[in-house]
């Protein structure tokens, strides 16, 4: 066993112990409710230089917006559940707005990024606006990816809760933002979404907020016309297909290969939406857990190894399996045992509701109560 695998196993085990303290919030019979009314006004903002997520600020629905995504699902739950607007802004020269430039180092000559990303930036620039031209006070909360809105502008709109996030936790400023938010911002959305060994050091401004924020049924409403295919399993794209395929064939399970080529997120979602189970018993590298969020939001039961994920919370402990044969055997059992399948799916949905939706928004609501400004978001709490 490699040192990396030992570290991941220890991390996942610690997360598992810590999540038990929050078991009361994962009861199928008493799901906690969203801490904000559906009239919450949110803006999700990115610079034209950001080469992920949505690209169409004119989209008229969550489905249209999702179809425009470059690569990942993103926080589509904001658009399904609240009054949310997507805005692309031009990059500004302010120091805090230049975070994205560190990623240029990955666009080496001859690489796929070097060929594709400049084209994406050019296309997005056509639909971008200047941050100073937007009336940000019309929103209760603004999530400006990688400080897309300069501090000189955010300070002119004190009624707004200003949030930022980074594309991934390996970026240079990630640890700094855990200690304090960048100038002009109130919150740092840290991409975690459950209790972990570092939670004891978490400061109130650092919100456990997944990149793929979603609610129960959020994605399912977009793909409601995609029926489930009997005995169909989807393989998460970091699995050993060569070893799994014959096991699946032996059990007479249909299977789809996971993963999405850039620009084909819709196809990936359709495959996942039509599958009964997402199979991920042994990934070839540590993963963040975004596929688990997507699967749960599409009513697809996950059988996988929790120790492969930095955020293992969506996978049920009883479905935490690393042996390929045992994982396939269990999948074959569950697709024909509807009562058991439905019971497990309900438990998984309860986890999505808490870790993927209510928990991060509850942390944001608590932070808003601490901010010494007259915030409009405080008026959007439901009646108690």
C-alpha cells in the first residue's frame, strides 16, 4: 500500500467518524430544510478568462445554462432553486482579479489547453460586461469565481454577501483564503462539503461549499425525460474497465462508460440519468467527489470506495466496497431488489440534501448573521 493510499484511507476514515456527529441531519423521515427562501437573489460570476462551467449568460433556463457548460456541472442547484443569474465579466487589472493567471503555466506549447483555452476565452469575451456596469445591489449574494469582481466595486454594494471560490484546492492562494478572505469579500467557498480533519481549524468565513452544489432532484428535473434503463450500471471514468467489463457481462448487467469529453457534459448526464448504479470501487487516483454529487442528484445509487474521495460523504457506509467482484455482485443484487434499492437511494438522497445543499447554505446563513452590515440576505430566512 502506497503512502498516498494510506493517507487517503486515513482521511476518509476520519471523515466517516466526524460525519456521525451530524447523523441527525441525514434522517430520511426528517430532512432539514434549506435556510433560505426560494426568492433568494444570487449572481454567479466568472471572468471571460475562466475556462470551466457555463458560457451562455443569455440562457433562459437551468437546462439551457447547463448545456452551455465547458466541462463540469457546477453549482446548478442555485439556478434550480433560487432566482439566480449567470454573468460573465471582463478581467480587470486589479491585483485580486489576476488569480486566474497562475493557470496559464499549464498551457504549454502543443498542449490541448494551449490549443483550446485561448479560443474559449475569445468566445466568452464577446458576451462579457464590465463589473462596474452591473447593479450588484439587486442581488442578496454574489459568488464571484476567483475574485471576478474587484474590491473597488464590491465595496460599493454593502448589502450584498460577497463570496469567492477557486477552481481547485491546489491553487496558490487556497491556504491563504482559508485563513482570511481576499480583500473586498466576505466568504471563501472552500470546495469541501463535510466535516474533515481540518474542520477544527475552519474559520466562519470559510464555507464548506461543493463546486457541484446541488439539491435532491435538482439535476433530475432537467433530465426528467430520460428513463432509467433496467440493469444498467455506469462506470465512473477512473475505474479499471478491463477488469470490470467481464464481471458485468457475467452478471448480465448493461454498462456505460463514465467520463465526459470536453463539450459533451449533456451526454455524460444522460448516461448517468439512465443508469441505476454508479460503480466506482477502485479509482486510479484520489478524486474530489463531484461525480458522486451528480449521481445522487440524478437518482443513481453509488457503490464505491470512500477512501478514493476527499469528500466521501455521499457514499453510504454499507456501499463502501473496494473489491471489484463484490461490488459487481452487489450491483446485480440491488437492481432486482427494488425495496432495498429504494431504501438505500432514499438514504443517499438524505446525504445529498445535507452535505450537498443544506449544510453549505446553513454555514453561509450563519456567516451572514455575523457580518456587521445591513445585508438583504437576512430577510430571506424562512419563517420559524
